[in-house]
């Protein structure tokens, strides 16, 4: 069983691309019919400690000189990096490049380590707004 994690996208295009990518890779065709339309929400977050893994200096401090390419070649690498950060620091979230947009570091995801955050989500989510919808066909 995986860790309690929430993945958030920077914008609609990242949300759609990441959702579509996961549906193609992680799900059977029969399961797709009930999940192809989704509502998008905009969240205002307040976090105490976030680490930006798009930053080459941060990755170098983690003994990775090949960032951001190391995130795209083998999913074991980003999982290991996240597990290390999660287990050895007070960092609550990491910013990672979107796998769907490997050449655009402005397209990223925020990965929240839920066990490091207050169970009362209102302590770190101050506002939620409906932002739109998308449909995968």
C-alpha cells in the first residue's frame, strides 16, 4: 500500500495531461468509462516546508546531477527521492516536473505528504473554488 499522498497540478493543461497519462498507464479500458469527466478545483494552500525538485541545486544536494531528466527515465528514481525526503525531513510537499511536459519546467505538480499535514485540511487549505471541467474521450 502506498503513502498518503495528494497530487495537485499547476493548471488545467497539467491536470488533464497527468490524468490522461495515468488512465492510459494504470487502468484497464473497462474502468475508464466512469472516470472520464472531472471537475477541476483551484486551491489556496499554506505550507510550512516545500522543496522544489525542478531546481538543479536542490537535486544536486540530493546527489542527483541529472535533474530533471532523472524524473522521466525510471519511475523508481522519483519515488526513491520522494521517500527519502518524506522520511528524513520536515518537508510537507515537493514540487516536481510534470511527466506529461518534460521540456517545460513551468508545468509542474505539487505532491503533498498528507501524514505531515494536519488532519484538519482547513489548516492548510484556505479556499477552494470550482475552476472548470475536463473530459477525456
